[in-house]
C-alpha cells in the first residue's frame, strides 16, 4: 500500500484533542491566550 509522504508536512497525523484530557492546564492556557485580542500583538509585528 502506498502512503503519501511529504517532507513539508505541517499537520500532525493525530488529533491532539483525543490525547489531551479535558482538565489539563494546557487547555486553560490555550483559552487564555486565544482570548487576547489580536490588536494587543500589533506593536510586535514586523514590517519589511
């Protein structure tokens, strides 16, 4: 059986939601970071 192989693959082959338990601190940290408005990161953007 042929399996597609790509050196530039940017996705993981597993679903991390299955691996990380619902009560894990990583999910709380992710929710906190995602709640920060994008405008707060504007001063750190690089313009070329």
